């Protein structure tokens, strides 16, 4: 399993992602109204989807941590928030690139864009909080609360195009787009998902190692106790 995570998963992700992007660029037809500009959808939409998946994971593990404290859950929360922020930022940038030829501007205070920006700012604040709180238990608890509050915005981002009049189009379905577009988008999305899972595992392992090193007690006891035979070290679980 370790070798698959290290080599197999990223290889699978890159192969599937390359196949999806090839289908989107070469095989799927251009959009009837936007033409070839629409092809950035095969990058932008999967980025947004997996960013929200990562942030949803952050929400779940934050609640789990408050119910039962665990450094593994805290490490998973940190990893998912970082990956979600990076992917969400990339999604917003590609959306701006798409918006310029489509709407005439890179940015508009559209409900979808505004709620997305608020979400990214929230997760930036979450990570800043984690850097400034030195006590690991307080950091984990306080950041879990922030993560739960920040997750309130996730459904607002998703449903904003349905709840308010918006420049951003409503989410497409297989019934409203060409089947070839649907296939290209799904393959691209799975490729991005596999890549995200790989990033999450790597960052989780790093965060867990950092947390364990941070909370571990000294390996050796004082010399006077060691001389008395108390040479065993203790580690916080």
C-alpha cells in the first residue's frame, strides 16, 4: 500500500488527468456560445470540486476532533485545509481567466465569486491561527471551531447560482451538455481527485510527524532518575 501511495497513486492521477484534458482539448466539441474558451472548464471545474471536497473533509475531521481529541484528526484537519485553500485559489484564478473573455472582466462581485472569496479568506485565517497559537491542544481546539464556522459557507458557494441572480451559470448536468463534454469533464475530475488524495496523504503524514514531535516528551529522563533505573521515555498518544 505504501508503494502504491508513493508511486502508483500519482502515476494514476497524472495518466487519468492527462486523458481527461486531452479529451477536453481535442475530442469534445467547442461550446455553442463560448467556442474554444469553454475548454478551460476541464481544469476549472475539477479544481473547484476537489477544493470543496477537501474543505468538507476539514469540516468532518474538525467535528471529530472536538468529539474525541486525536493528533491524527488534527493532522488531517490541517492537511485538508491547506490543500483545499491551494486548490480553491487555483480554481478562482482559472475562473478569472475564463471570466475575462466570457464576461469582459476578470472579477465581478457575483454571488458565486464573492462567497468563494469569503471561503478562501476564512481558510487563510484558519491556517494563520494555527501558526500563531503555540499550545498544540489549544491550537487544535480553536482551529476546529473556526473550521466548523467556515464550513457554513460551503453550501452557500454551491447553491449561490441557484439562490441569486448571477453572472455565473447554473451547474450543468449530463442532460444539459454534450455527452462528449460530460465524459471529458468526469475523467478530468477523477484525475484531479486522485491527485488531491495523493497530496492529502503526503501532507497528512508530514503534519502528523510534526505534531508527534511537538508533543513528545524528552527521550531521556534526568540523570539522577536514570541512574535509579527509570530510563524509559514517555510519549503523548
